[in-house]
C-alpha cells in the first residue's frame, strides 16, 4: 500500500510569520514544504525570492520542493543549493525544445532530485520520453499561479495515467491545486503519492488538517 504524503504550500502561509507557519505544519506531520517560485511571466503572479528561501530553509526538518513556474528555469536552478534531498520541479511548458529540457533535467539531477510539472491542459503523454529521468511528476489540478482555486476533476485521469506506468519507473506522483479532505481522498484513491495543500492546510488546526488529508 502506498504512503499518503502531504506537502505544505507556503503560498498560503502568513508572509510575515512564514517561518513560524512552516515550523508549525512540519511539527504536525507534513512530509514536504512546497516552495513556489513565480516570475510574473510564465504565470501572472510573483511569489517568493531567493532571500526567502535562504531565510527559512535551514529551519525545515523535511525536504523542500522548489516549484519553478518561470520562463527560464536555467536562470534559477543553481539558486537552491542547500540539500540533496530537496526536489527542483520545472514545467514542461517552460521549454521550447526537448533538447533544452533534457539538459536542464540532467543538470538538476547532479545535485537534487528532479521533477516535471504539467498544466491542466497539457497532454500526459508529452512526459513519456522523460519518465526514466524523473523522481517526481507534479500534476497541476488548477491553473498555476494563484492559491484557493477549485480542483479540476480531470486531474484524476492524469494521476491514473502515470500510476499505471509507475511500476516501470522510480517517480512519485504529486498533485497540486484545490486539495482538501475530499479531493485528497479522490487523488489517493486514483494512485497519487503526494498531495500539495495550501489554503485548506493553513486555515484552522494544522494537526487536524494534516490528519484529514492523510
């Protein structure tokens, strides 16, 4: 039976007390911290900068997932040299050529675990050529860029697609967007390994929220 893992998206944390919010959810059982990096071009929003990463990374006892929602991942992938257990996730849609994506994935794998994320409208099969290189596949179940959106049900079929292939590879499947107690159950039932939660997780008692997600 698969583990049910939870990643806490700091996009929904209190920006003034971000370190305190992060430590609180870690102490209550989350398995990863999800750190969104947005450049205002790939998505219509900006988020954390490198200073924030430096400020809080040392206080985390769990791995960071650095999710690069940026037009030029090459300009960012060397900015997060902290722990080999951290995961750097790039978007398939950020790359204009297969060659550039392969070069980027191989560069990341020298120092980190590596993942690819896809937007809701991207065909799953476009990831097939890269599956043997991946440690993580991140399925966006909302349009990336903003928290608090509703879960897109078609994401469950994408989870099932990659779950069927999983025994041939070594990646974990992750889903991000609109995750609450109900949608988390649907995703775990479909075969996901990790759910990313922000708005739901950071409102209320974190202990109860983490338990309800798992």
